C-alpha cells in the first residue's frame, strides 16, 4: 500500500506540474496581448477559458514568470532603497544613429517540459540584437554575460532597462558606469518606456517559440541562434522602411 500511495503522490505532482506549465503558457500568450492585465484579470481570463484556477495560483505563477501589470498610474509605491534609481532619459529624445541608445529586458520562454528566461540587448535605433543569453533562474549572472558580449561589439551613450533586480544590481550598473555609459531606467508602471524590446519579444515568441514547442534547452538555444540571425540580417522591418536591422546598424 505504501508503494501505491507513493506512486499516486508522484503522479499527482507530475500532473500538477504539467497543469502549471500549461497555465504559464496561456498567461505568457495573453500578457503579450494585454500587458496591463494583473492577476485579477488574468484569473478571470483563465476561468473564461475553462480552467478552474484561483487567484493565489495565478499570482504565484505570474511572480515566477516575472510578469506584472504595466499601465500608467500615480506614484503610490516607495522605491526600493537597496539600489539607486536612475532617471528615464529617453522621454522626448530624438535618437538619430546606432549605438546612441541600447536597451535590455528579460522574458519568460515556455518549453514543452519546463521554461527558461531570455535576456536580450538591442540597439534602439536599428533594432539590432547585440547579445542574448538563456538562464533557468532570474539571477543576474546571465544578464552580465550578455552585457559583456554586447560591449565587445561597441558602446552606447545611454543604456535603458526597467528597474528589475538584475539591472539595478551594483555589478551591472557598475559595469556600465565604468564604461562611461549613462544609465536610464523605465518609470514603474510605464507601458511604453521600453517599447521596442517589448515588440521584439512578441516577434520571438509568435514567429519562433510558440511554433516550435522546444523539448530541450539545447534545441531552444539552437533555434534562437537561428532566429536572431534571421531577425538581424534577413527579416525586413516595416519601421525601418523594409530594411534589416543589420543594414541600418552597420550602414
């Protein structure tokens, strides 16, 4: 009987894990469409799709994925005193050439039997993806690795991120400041402060990740390598007058 109970317990754990992964995939897809949805609306959305979920599960999964609602709102929260908050420098700024502004962000990448996190660093003017890295945790190491790769290719005047812990870490901001780069950070709850990299995530997921349903990290890494090469060198952008990011970046 003990063996039967243990087998049932592990089966229930596996079933619960698969259910959570399914929910996370649905949350990720909906977040790309409605990034202003917080856990109440996400819970209602999943229930309308026929999933019997409570708000505590949705809150927990969104936190695990690094998702929070973004929308214009008054400054009702107190900034974390553990790190310096840098001003947003891009408001009203006309960006005229490559390497004037770089931006970075992290997104959740669903897989068939798990998930990873992806960070990318992109040139704001050309949309050229300078560097990217995958990680199975949200620590800052993979962001620092991507930053090192990007700085090997050049140096921007301004580097823009959100106020996430990975980008406010002293090791990350110190690396930028030691290179003479000005740091810009999105305002909390500002939807459009880092709009171009948000559009990148939509392209990556709908044109690559959701179509492939990767089963292993090695397959995901190889697929993203191919996709970012396509994105940089072969995929015309309407906003770039149907030129590629590489044609703009290296002009």
